[in-house]
C-alpha cells in the first residue's frame, strides 16, 4: 500500500535533502534514499534520481551533515576527518555513529515509517563511496529487512562487526572496479559476514567511479527491478544515466 509522500517540512531542520517525486500517475509505494560520496553534495544525486525515474518510487537525496574543512566545498558522512599519513588524502572510513543514528532513526523510523506509513521492506538505499559505507551501516543498525542497499565503491565500515543476532536479511549489491578499488576480496568477505544476501559486480575498468555506461548500470536496475514493489517494471529508458 502506498505511503504518504514525504515533504521537506516532515524532516528535522538540520537535514538538507531534495525530494524527487515518482513519475506521473505512479503511486509512491517505494522510497529510494540516495547518499552522495565524500566531498560531494546532494545536487548530483538529485539529478541521478531524476534520470532513474523509477516506477512507484519517491527518491530522497540526502546531503551529508558536516562540511569539509579548509573551504574545500562539499560534505562528508564521517564522525571525524581522517587523513592518510602517506598520501595526505582523506580517508572515507571515519566512523559513522552520528549519521547512522540520524538516518536510521530521524529519517527512516520517525518520518518514512511512523509519519508517512512506508514499510521498511520497501525502503532502499543507493550510496557512492562514503555514502555507500553509510548505507551499509544504517542497514546493520536495524533489525528489520530493508528493500536493499546498493553500494558503489563503498565497503563495510570497520566499526561494524559480526552481528550477534545473526546476519542482516537486507539484500546488498556491491559494485566496484577491476583494480584500484575499495572492493577487494577481504572487504567483500566482511560484507558477507554481516549480510545474508550479497551480490557483487566487478566492472571491467579500474576505479570506483559512478556507472558510466548502460552495461555498468544494468546490475543496479536489475537489482531494483527484483525488489521494488511495482506492477509496471523498470522503464527501459531508465537504464541510461547520462
């Protein structure tokens, strides 16, 4: 049964997000929460939500709560800012206690489930890099089954360990490059230790950038098509992401 469409006023004032409504004449049965990567903003993932045009799905593009230091622009999801002592680059695995609490409780439980009436089973996450790590952390913080988590180049945060109550039933799709990637055999094994249903897609190119071609985006669309609550199917043109 469709939930009520969320409005910006439903969310706490400290949260910054954009809401992309379902296509015309579509009910809002599903919710897709999009989490951008380290140093980005909600704008790029708002455009992604518009390009996806998923049937019967309202999309929330959240912005990370903390701006980067030194006037670098963009935001991050971590509890802290950590730098690699060798390269000087910022490390994505910087703790996710704060953002996990905000998203799991203030966004999912308080607004989407309690106020708008969505079922956890039909709430999905798509995150890139640090945003994917955040999405995986949120899924482990909940005891119920979410619709699914798609993590592009985002491994499980190091602070998340084996769950004493058993592995999470939320299905997970992890994607990454063939080399120069954060998705290695060891990081993937850690995801499988925590989640019961894990699918992995390795691209032929190196690096963990967002999907660039129809072939790279196809596993994402197939995953959503299997899990979304919709009688319409995923529109053929929605595989193209620009």
